[in-house]
């Protein structure tokens, strides 16, 4: 389990993640479990040096035996040589990951990336969410301006932000239908959904909008912090956690860190 987030504003892109990576093992009876959790992995990367692009990852800790760091370094070389825009760089990242996935015989879990930055021609910012499964075609979606995107375990933050779990409406509707049986009134789904949305609307903390870059940084950090704390106090191994890392690329400057652990962090870490 891992968490990652991105936010696209008119001033740039904010990227963030936790630092935990779990080692999964398969038991003799075929079940998967967590054997060990490392707390000082890196999941947010600058794409090259002095770069106008950044990336963060979630899901599988590597693509087969190839690290995300290595793949992002390869992407950085290509972006620098070809002066790619953000969309072309996202396409190239998909190509690199899928080629590596298909080349290696061992299985890998699903993996995702956020890739964002600005284009050389006019400094326009953009960010893409990429998902690559064990097999098949990769999926890519562009974030909308003023949009935050959360991957990994977004349920905890969603409960805080919206005031209820995203699955609650369907669960309540399902329970009501079970209780009503054959006595379900006409257009019950429509009636219920309208009533639930009306009742829930005042609970939402705020709407997504084009935040100033510093507020977007705070928003991303809040998501990561809330999720790490919620998982810490959830029964079972805390498979996300460790230091929070946040970086941003503003439209007038290149990649910069907000929170970034040093390379000696694990030496004295608990």
C-alpha cells in the first residue's frame, strides 16, 4: 500500500507521496502478505537535472527488477535530448514502463505515476495520471485545472473532506432496498440519491478550485498527513508512512523540493 497525490493549478504542479514500501510474499497456501516495510523509499523524482518536469509513483515498488529511479532517469535523458512537452513525456514514460514490464519474465504488481510540469513553448502547466497493470494497455488521464488527484488509499482523506465515505450512499441504498423488499416505491434510486446529496452538501469542507501554489502544497501535504496517521492507527502493519515528500514545479521556475529527506535519514531512523 502506498499513497501519492498531485494537484494542477494555473501556477504549476504539486506532487507528493509517503516513503514506505512493502515487501510482499506469497504463503504456501497462495495468500499474499507483507513480510517487511521499508520507511525511507523515494517515490517523488525530478525528471532529469534542473528539470521542468517531476513525477511520483505508487503501487508496485519497482517494475520487475528495474527501479522507478532508473526508469525516471532514462525518461529524463529522453526529455532533455528531444525537448518533449509534458504529454509527449507521459507517452514516453508509458512506453518505457511497458517495455520493461514485457521484457522481464517475473510478475509485477500494478503501478501508477503522476507526471507533471510545463511546456517549453509557453510555460503552460499540465499533469497526467498513468496506470499500468500486469498486462494490457496502460491508461492515462489528464488532470483538470484546479484538480487534486489522490491514489493509493484515498478513503481516509475523502471522509474528512466530504464528510462521509464515498461508498456510504450505495451501501445505505443497498440496505434500504433489502429492508423494503417488494415494497420499494417507484424511482426509489432517484429519490434516495437526491435526498442524500441534499443532506450531504453542507458536510463538504471545500470544493476543488484553482488554488495558489502554496495553498496547493498545503492541500497535498494535508492529504498525505491525514492518510499516514489514519493507517498508523488501523489494525495491521502500517504499510504507508515514513517521511512525507512534496515537490512542485511552478510555471516560472523548475523543479523544487518542499519536503525531502536526506540520504542519511534511514541511519538514525526508527
